């Protein structure tokens, strides 16, 4: 009996590819971030270019302000072009990232002395030049990124744009973007806005204001940088995403990764698999296919940003450092398969007791057989592993922060991962090119 269950799994796992399953489940794409320095790794590029897994890519750094316009008025698109060329070669969509962000700004912007008029002109020029260059090459642009801070009030981040133009910089950025390229999707992108709290409320208020005021905006991206076992519930994510789709916008998970303390244990990897499935289900469960896609923030631990920012943490991706699929990959496959909207024909039989790769290190023992609960399909099949539902987790999310930060809702505990000084979160200070939010 066991072999009859496992055999179909082995067959399906061989063919079980993330984008293929995502599209079958009703999404537009499943994708990954990438970065220029990784593109000399031929084994990596081969996996990234497999469009049955990744039909969309995001440049992790190559289109940011400090890469594109390091000196005022001098535009260099080399890094971004390398990514968009790869995408074109592979027929992959590109989520272009990002135009107006407090981080990774060149010092002439972050340290400049500006008036509303002078910075507005600089911002408009940056948006226009960059979007004009990439016209026709992007599925979407993250026009404004992370406009709210991480204090308990979740005020507008006091960045250089806010200081010069107030919150109006956001409206101006979107209007400029639409003029530059009327065809690309224009997104607001942020983290910690997908569970109940001040940041989610303030972001929604801002987006409503933009929509009601006729500002051209098409979508909201939630990044999804989570911690194993401590992510928001799937139902909370879905509910918050639906607040945006109710406004006529599309939504997407744009930077998903789920980190853990190193060294990882089999239990951590199993929980990570569950957590990835929760995130995927949360997107699939958004009404009327409003959640259009899922992008992971690189697919391999080999190139993840996490260890350099969160000391002692890592293993956040679907593939390990040797480019071998982890149980998390199977968790995503399981969720996408269960979420398939094309009917109840395919039973979901997934076993992480059988890793999707041959790596012994990625095998996670699962002791109790459980019943799978598909998201939208009526098929329910006894299997050798839990297929998590979107709402099956109650642990609260504990965002990373430095001790200098004010409390972050919804809960703060002593289990706060430390960030390195290089990646220290900045809730109140001036933006520095290499600093990061460390959500
Ligand atoms: O380009 C320099 C290189 O010249 C230098 O030799 C090297 C030495 O450290 O640093 C290089 O810059 C690094 C850059 O990535 C490019 O690799 C920065 O130090 C490093 O801080 C930067 O990290 C990026 C981070 O954004 C910065 O905030 C990560 O790769 C990138 O994945 C991350 O992405 C952000 C999203 O854009 C927005 N949401 C959060 C997400 C994670 O922080």
C-alpha cells in the first residue's frame, strides 16, 4: 500500500515544478529574485532559467537607485540589463525593482540639501529615465518601496523624499511612473503590512487615498521575509491582501524567504516547509485570483541575503547551498498542487519523507500520517505528510529589529534576531546606501 502511494509521488515530484503548478493553480507566475554576481554560476543559472520552476525574475539590486544613477544625471543600466536580457532569453517575466526607496540611495540623494521642487525634479527624472529605458521589459515596477517605518505608530518613514515633499512624494512618484510607461503594472511594495497592526492599517489608508484620488496604482506587493515558526497566519495574510483586491488592485508576494537559526535541524526544515506552504496558500486563497504571483527572494541558500544581515541565521530558501531542493520546495509543491483550481482530479500525495532531491541532508522524517486539506479542490487523500492549510498556524510573527527600535506590533519578544551593523534596521535614521530594513 505504501509503495502505491509513494510511487505516484515520485513520478509527480519529478515533474512537479513550481511555475507549472502555480499557473495550474491560477497564478500568473512563480518566480525568484537573482543578482548579477550569481550569474557566473552556470549550475545556478541553469536552475534559474528553468521556466517550469521560475517564469519570473526580479533583479535583487541591479535596478536600484545606487546602481542606476550613482552620479546625478548619469544613468548606467548595465546590471539591470543583464537581468532583463536573461529574462528575455528565457521568456521570463520581470518584476522591476525598485524606483523610490530610502535604502541603497547614492549619497548625493540621501545626503543632499533639497527643497520640494528640487528633489521632486530629481525623483521624476530618475523614474522617467529608468522606466523609459526598461519600457516593454517589465511586467511590473515597484514604484515606491517601504514608505512606513517600524515604530509602533508606523508613521511615514522619515526619509529624504518625505522630508522634502511630505507623503505627496508617493502620489507624484506613481503619476510620473504612469506617464513614463502606461503599460506596466505599478506597485507599492512593503513588509509587515499583511497582518493586523498599525503598519497594515496605515498602508491601507494610504493606498485607499491614492486609489480614491485617482492616482495610477495597479498593485500592492507584500515582501514576506519571515522567520520559521513565527510567521503571520495564512488567514491574516489573505484577509489583508483582500483589503487591497477589494479596491480593484492586484496583489503579489514579492520577496518570500523564511529564515531560521543555524545550524538548521530536521524539525526546522520541516516547519519551514509548512511555513512556505502557508504563504503559498495565503496567496492562492485571495478571492478572485487577486494574488497574481509569488516571488522568492532568491531560490538558494548559497546566495541568500539573510546570513550577511542576520548574524547566525540563514537557510531561508527552497534550495540549499549545494543547489539541492529542501523540504520547503516540497511544501510549496504540495500547496500549489492542493490549490489547483482546475478540479478535483489530481489527488495530492506528497511525502517529504522522500526528498525531492537525492540529498540525505534534505530528508525530513515525518512520523504521523495525516490527511491533506486542499485549498480549493475537493480532493482529500490520505498521505504521508501534512499539507498545511492557510490558517493552520497561530504563532505570532516577531519581526526582526534592533534594540534601538521602538516596539513593533503585533508582538515583540526577546526572540529578536540580531542584525549586523551592516544591515541594521533603520526606522528613524537617515538612509545609508547599504543599510537595510531587516524586517
Ligand atoms: O555592490 C557592493 C559591492 O561593490 C561591494 O563590494 C559589496 C561588499 O559588501 O557590497 C555590495 O553591495 C551589497 C549589495 O547588496 C549588492 O550585493 C550591499 O553591501 C548589500 O547590503 C546589499 O544587500 C541587499 C539589500 O537589499 C540592501 O538593502 C540585498 O542583496 C538585497 O537582496 C536586499 O533586497 C531588499 C529589497 O530590495 C527590498 N526589501 C528587502 C530586501 C532584503 O533586504
